[in-house]
């Protein structure tokens, strides 16, 4: 079972899509959709570390795999609080994710933002995953064990 197998709320889904989206795409979306009042920083972007956990064989005992740098941010747009968490040290990327998260909580913008920003990004990311899977599958090596004599 992978992380993508777990059920997600709609907000978890759009946050995941935004966190993986290219920063320049998010810049264009925020420029287009952010109202004149702008956004207010509630928690300025800050970098930190998280511990990554793994499992032997994907299902076995958990172990600490290592640490990763994460940047987080929280902004307010009108009455909506948006949060952004991204891998790496891009403060601006985290702020853009938080701003779009807040905008997606606005009922009058929600449907249009999903249709015009989130779904195209999700389709693009799915296509990239499919392409990468095909590339990796072409180099897959099958290992097998041969037995000698009587077993």
C-alpha cells in the first residue's frame, strides 16, 4: 500500500497537487485569482526538517529513512486560512500553495479554481507519473532462482 492508496479529502488532494506543481504555474494562478485585497501572512514561510519513515517491503517494520527539508507557510485571504507545505527550501512556493489553498476555500471561486487550475495540474502530474513508470518498466530486471538437483 502506498500513500496514494489512502483516502484523501478534497482539500488533501488539492494541497498535494499544488505542492508538486511548478512554481511559475502557481505564480500565474495567484496573479489571476487573488483579489485586490491580497493575502495576509499569518505564519511567514519557514524551513524545517521532517523525518521520513519507510517500511521494509512496503508493509513490514517501520524504520527511519532519513530527514527532508520542508517549508511551511500560512496565509489569510478574506476569512479563509490557507496552509502550504512543500519539500525543499522554496519559501515563495510554500506561500503560493497557502494562498491558493485559501482561495479554494472561497465558495464562489472553488469550482472554477478546481476546473481551471487543480484538474489540469493533476492530469499533467498523472501523465508524468505514467511516463516515468513506462521508462522505469523498460529497464526492469527479472531475477529468479534456479535449483540444482532434486529438491
